């Protein structure tokens, strides 16, 4: 079945540092890929997405490129801020009829001032 | 984006009682709603998928008699945890989408504590 493997955390960075959170997936067909962010005590918010190979999703300085050859969708940001502290989830949406979301385990990011 | 409202955000109940959690799509009609459970520092686990007007489809290992899901209208789904026990304490999150190929929007989540 579909699965998402996400870099384990927690990740602690200083403000303005470069961020990479690795994500690889296993899926049949042509899934869509997502990054969600969860702030403490809240639900999930869509951060960015990509629906086909070589697409780059971007939002709020975050980027991720859909790499079919390496089945990866790594999240990057050039300069993190304290306000980026949250849990980040990589997810895929299957191309089957149900089109359910399958989530990675989440990565806790803490950015220190 | 579209708004999904979940209520209550926090609830504490006594063991043996039942708790109902509501999930509403405020500005769109959701043909499908999903219920997830999230344990501390873990990912979201899909519990069930509900389509308006039909019975929910539960994931393997989820007791449908314990977690009652009703999706009576295109804007409301409810999850009732029956005869709650401390091990049911968790963060429950719903999501809703218009159609299969559209984005799913998430509620704020409900922190359930059973004492």
C-alpha cells in the first residue's frame, strides 16, 4: 500500500538557518504530494503541494519539488524564523478512487532566536 | 481557503460516558469527510471515511460501534465516542472535501481527555 517516510525529528535550528526535511514515498500510480503544518494545539494547514512529477510547490518561503525518479518530496526553506516552529507532515494522496491522504510521521521543528 | 470548524476544541469526560464531536464545513458542501486520530507526537491515523447520506467506511482495527460517525448533511459530520475510556484520550481531527479530486480542508481538532 501507499506509505510516506519522513525524516525523524525533532529538528532544532537557529533563526535564519537553512531547513531541509526529507520525505520519500511509496505509491502506485501517480499520487499528489503535500506538506502540511501543524501549530501547537491546532489542526493541519496545507503548506504546499505538487500534483505531478517535477512540479515545485512553494509557499511562505518553503519549497518542495516532486521527484519521481527518487520518489521524494523534500521540504526546504532558506532562512527559517521562530514563527516556523511547528510540526510538519509530508503526505500523499493516492490516485485511486478513494483518494485518501496518507501521512508521514511528522517532524517537529523548533527555531531558536 | 475553505473553512472547516470542529467543536468542541477540548472536552473532558468521565469514563463510561459518550462524547460527540462535530465537524462543519462552513462555506462549502462536503460530500466526503474524514476522521483522524492523532496520538502524542505521532502522525494522523485515518479512522473512517464518511460520505453524505451513507454509512461510514471504517479503517481496519477501528471499532465502528465505539466510534459512531454520522454524516447527515453536506455540511455536518459527527463522531461520537461511546462509553469512553482513558485509552480513548487523544486528538481527533476531521477533514472535508467537495469531491475526490479536490483539496481536503482540516478542522482545528478536538482534544479528548477521558478521566
